[in-house]
């Protein structure tokens, strides 16, 4: 079966929005974007009716509960959206015998590693958000062994709320900022992730069998402080940045100290070329300034 009609959840999120922008260049696909008003991940019991009416050839789930600190309190909602809803989408995709792509996070790992996390390393989340995403991964794979899970990290975009846009705003408002400098990861431009996702659909249409867990993030690694320094440099801002340790900036949810994802599997299996995070950041900030 070739993929033509693709249902995308989370239309208003960073990734859903970037998929809509990227979709224009792929007229062979008909993308149907649904936001929370049409398909609410907090109500998994409503999915089957909606999806059967649309009758897609593939489902891409970009919607998620991503408020890491709030998840420590809104546990039931976070679990419903990140685990139960993903399980139900996977189950329906299996019934319809169509590809299902969903996204997970570097926060499924405990951060104790010293070299990049491979896709098959054991998960051990240190916060409740990470636990719901790890649960969603397992439940989706149990419901549908052909599920495709793409773990990503530190996502930014010209759209929505993210570290890049927050930093640009705060650096204009304040003379100095303190940024955590002892957490290491790989920033990801949602636009690049969206294109990689479409390349997966193209590969499936060509007959390639793709399933299981992949990692996608822009190449290179940095800290939040290093990320902020680069934002400052590209945007030409003058705010003074100070590096602080995690211990000096307590948050309700613990963060992994090291969550660098190894992306060799997606690069070799699906032959995607991943730009560096600095190149991606330059493109993103250029777009933000333009608009």
C-alpha cells in the first residue's frame, strides 16, 4: 500500500507547524493537520471515530504533553497524552495496517552516560515527563510492533515557544542572564526533523521497511549556556551571559546532565543528512528576525 493521505496530530506545535511548511514541497502527499480542537490527545476514546472518517494511509503524532516541570503535578494528564493516547494511535494504526510515526525524548535517559545514547540503550527517566514518554514508547511498541519512534532533543523552531525565542526576548529585556552550563545535549531544529520525517514516508513508499526506535537531533553537542551564547552571537545581542550549575537553578523536575543522542542509525538506515545545530540555528534566527 502506498502512502498518500497522512493524518498529523498537534498541528499547532513546533513540529506539526514545520511539517505543514515542509509539506508544500511534497505534492505526492495529502497532509491532514489536526489540532487539539479536532483531535484531543487527552481523549483517546474519541480517536477511532475521527480517524476512520479521515481514512489515512499513515499517522504522524507530533502532539505531546511537553511541560516538563508541570508534569510533576499534572501527572494524570501527562500520562494520558504521552502514554495512553500514543498506545491508542498505535493500536488503531495496526488495525488499519498503516504506518505510525510518533516522537519521544532524550529525557527517557538518566543522564549518567559519558558517550552518546544509542537507540537500544535501556531507558531510565529521572522525571515524570520522561517516565510518561518512556511508557508511551513501550506501550506503542506493544500495541503495534511496526511503530516508528523518533527520539529527539532540545527542539526549537521559528514557531511556538522554545529556548531560542525565549532567549532572544530575555536578552533584549535584561542586562544579564544566568544559564545552566552543566547539562549537555543536541539542539534540534524542528524544520530539519520535519524533513527527515517526510523522507521516512518517501522511503516507505519505495518499499523500505522502517520500524522501531530512531534518534534525530542536529549534529554537534552543547550546553544550554553554549546554546545561549550562540543565539546571542547570531542575533547580535549584548546581554551578559553567566554560566551556572544545575544545583544553582532548582526546578520541580530533575534534568539529565548528559542527554546527547547518537543519530548514526537514522543517518545510515534512511540516508538523511543532518545539518549541524549551529547552521540550523543561524537559519532559524534569520527567519525569526525576517518575520
